[in-house]
C-alpha cells in the first residue's frame, strides 16, 4: 500500500504570524526560516500520526482488491472518495462504479466498502483509490491540540537553527509532543 499527495495543501495549519507570536519574534529577518519550519512540523506530524491536516487530494495504490472487500485508507480523516480505478495485467484501465459505496472516513484507518467488488487480475498497483483527506481547508479547521504540538515543535527546531540546517530538520521533538498528538495517532496492535 502506497499513498501519495496529488497536490500540496493549499495552506499550512499555522500562519507565520501565529508561529512568530509563539516564538516572541517581531522582526521579519527569519520569516523564510520560520515558514519552512512550519512546513517541516506539519510534514513530521502527518508522517508520525497518519493524518492529513489540511484537506487535499491523495491517491492510494494497492496491488489487489482486499479479500474482505473493505479497503483501509491509512491517511485521514477522509472526507470523500473521488474515483476508484483498476488496471489489468496489460495496463488497461477500468473505472469502478462508486454507486452505493460506504465510507467511514473518520475511522482510523478510514474504511471504504463498495457495493460491487471489482474483478482484479493481480497487476502491480492494480487498484487506485483517489480520495480527499484533511480536517479542512485552513488552520481554523484543525484541532487546537495538534496546532499546539506544531508550535512547540517549531520552537524547538528554531532553537536548533544555528546547529542543524533546515534540510536536516526535525532535529528532535519537544517534551510533551507525544502526549499532545496521542489522541490522534493511529496505533496498530
């Protein structure tokens, strides 16, 4: 299973002004650095939690349709399933009818069930599911706890700015970070 972003998020969960207020910075000398640290904090949080914070289109690749008929989508919250395509061994594409589909997009992982299970013939990445995931279009839609975790992370990375290059961030996570994101983290047994 592979998930890719089809487009970058249209905004970051934190604004530059929010991050600068948290850092108690009132000059513009480090605006570029702080903006990049916000993106790094978002990317890290999404990676460790399985979340998509800001709504955007994504694609899930599977080799075959699951035996149970239930597709698990490990990036969420999923707000819509936009298209499902299957490919045969020769690469011929077929569009799957989504009529009657059931989406449990808030579940972790999100789950998709189709009324009619398509026939797949074992092509590598033979199933593509295009979906939209994220809490909303702006930072206002994202839970405050997650934004607080990002602010503490930006502050820690900002403190490391003279020692660790921006490309090598994150250099660590702050104390309490894991407790802040724990309710949103997808855990598997």
